[in-house]
C-alpha cells in the first residue's frame, strides 16, 4: 500500500482533541500513515442509548425545530419525511412481530414483547389504542352484516387486556394507527428503556470495580504481563468509561451484542441474561479498550477554512488526523477476525461465566487455535496475550516498537511460511460481507488451506485455489 500524506488522502477525517494529552490512547507523531481509516472520538451526541424508532424520534425533533425556526412554507416537507419514516418503522415492527411467531423467532420475540410492554404501561396510549381497536372491530362487524345480512355469531373480544393483545393486533391495525399515537409508543419505549438501563449500568460499573479488576490482574500475572501497566490502564479507563445500551439486536437489526469505540465508550445489549450474556459481552468490550494501542497523529498544516475558524480552537491545538496503528491485534485496520478472536479468548479466561459458543467469536478462536497448534511449532498462548497487550513505547526507537507483536508474527511465519497470517487475512477479506461465514469452512479444511497459502506464489493467485476447496458460501 502506497504511503500518503494525511492532508492529501480523500475522505480524511479531522478531529480537535484540544491537545494530545486529552486523547484516551497513546499517540505517535509521524509524518506519514498507511490507509484511509481514521479514528474519531465519539462526540456528546453519540453518547446515548440506541433505541428502536430512533430515526422517527429524531425526525420528529427536526420537525419541531423547523416549526420554530424555519419559514412555514418548508414545514410540509418535514411532515412528509416524518410520515415516510413512520410508515417504514411500522413496516419494520410488523415484520419483527411476524418473525417472532416463527419457530426460530425467540430473538425477535424478546424484543417485540419488551416494546409492547413499555407501550402498554402508558395509560393514555393504552386507552387510545384500545379505542382504536374497538372502532376497527365494530367496523368489521358492520361490514360482515352488510355482506351477509346478519351479525357475526361470535362478537369477539373488543378490549385490549394485556400487552400481548396489543402486540397481536398491531399488524391488523398498522395502517390505521395515527402517526401521533405511533410516535407516542416509540417515545414511551425510549423513556422506559432509558429508565430500566440505569440500574443495569450501575450493576456493570460495580462489576468493573469489584470483579473485573482482580480477574484482569490475576490473568496478567499468570501470563507474565506487567500487572501494574494493565492496572493503570484500568484506572484510566474507569475515569472515562461510558456505558450505553442498544436494543437493535433484540429487534433483529443486528446480531451484535455489544460494540466499543475503544475510547471508553461501550454499548451492550441490556435485556439478556446478565451473568451469561451481558457481563461477558461487557468484559469483551472492556478488553478491547485495555488492549495495547498506538495511534499516529498529525496536525493538519493546511489553512483553516471559514467553518474551522469559527471553532475557536485553543491556541496551538489545531486539527488532527488520528490513525490507528495498533489496537490489540488489529494492525492498520487488518486482522479484525484475529483481534476479535484473541479478545474473546482473554474474555473467556477473565469472565468464567462465559459459555463457549453461546456468545462471542467461537469460530475465530478455533481458527487461532489451529494456527497456534497445527504448524511446525507450537506457539504458546503467552506469546499471543503479551502481543495483544503490547502498546507503543515512547522510550523505544521506531525499529524497536511492538517487539512482542513482531516476535509472534515471526513465529507464525516460521511455523508455516513467510507472511502466512497476512495471506490468511487476505483470503478471509476476499469474502467481503461473508467473511465471518468463511471462517468456519476454513477451520474445517484448515490443513489443505494452509498448504495452499504456503505455496511460493502471489496471494492473488492462491485465493482461487483456496476457494475451490472451500466451495461456494
């Protein structure tokens, strides 16, 4: 990959860290960087729970702002956009309800039940929804009488007795539910969601202080990693740790149970089993934040434009491009699967409540274990963990940075062939969005795939050979 000046890279993202001492990761002043992926600190707007219907709620807020600040002639456009997004949200929720009733719909069932429990708990929403259903039911009866000349023999239930009644009737009423009522349902869900997660947030902070700290220290001592260095990282992380919650997994938008910006902001799925899922997921994301890191930082020397001048930047701070060089096992945005797998291996040892295969990255772990055990030499786990927690050291010259990481990569190359790990990464990356589906198949045929990747030919020529073994995913 050709080296590029930051200021010349298309799409470069600049942030204002107000001095590098405020950045929550080690930084390195260097003039050139690899790649086009930049790290941006989450701003205050992103520090919030992610709740179903968020787009509609945001669109409604924009409409209210427009009513106050914009010409009346523009308001209909904002109303149209809100109506459009409400229709799309209703359709999405209807689809989730239908999916929840399928044989394998437990994941959806948990989410939609939670949503309607929240909505049902609001007396005003419940009364309006009940009245809407009553009118609908009476209309169906009148239509039946008009067609048959007689009333139905079964009048049916005309009251919404519980939240599941609201859930079951929603697909029938979806086209007649007023926008205001649906917006109220989303608002109530967000309100209750935020309230309920306050206690879960408190539990996770307590878990960090009382359980994770000693468990991490025990792990570092066992694997010959300086516990004082990692302890200091835990202290620093605790000061900036922000915990938020995302219910999109419950509503089927994603299979992810958690994520992190690796700057102290962690988001997890809250309404799972606390000990079996939520705490282990939180542990995984915390380990990401504790992993060894190094970020290249360069001040933008180009003249400030008018917008940037309005930022009123502190003297000497300027704008910076921040580029990840190392984060755990993530090197220049490569080896993502390797990083997730090692993070999960560490999380499993630190959080014994993790049930292997239930959450996390079991296939990535299996692939790493194949690499560690099935080459010409056994690579010890300590080498893996020591490389993971290794950070940029300002006391070393550039050619001596990341000694443990270089030793690990060299050992893997000696066990298989030069550049084997990067070649394997290229093969996995070649599957694009299906890369996670490729890993279990690679595990199944690991010996054959390894033999192909070890050939003394360009990787682009070997990938088609490997895919013949792996078949069509």
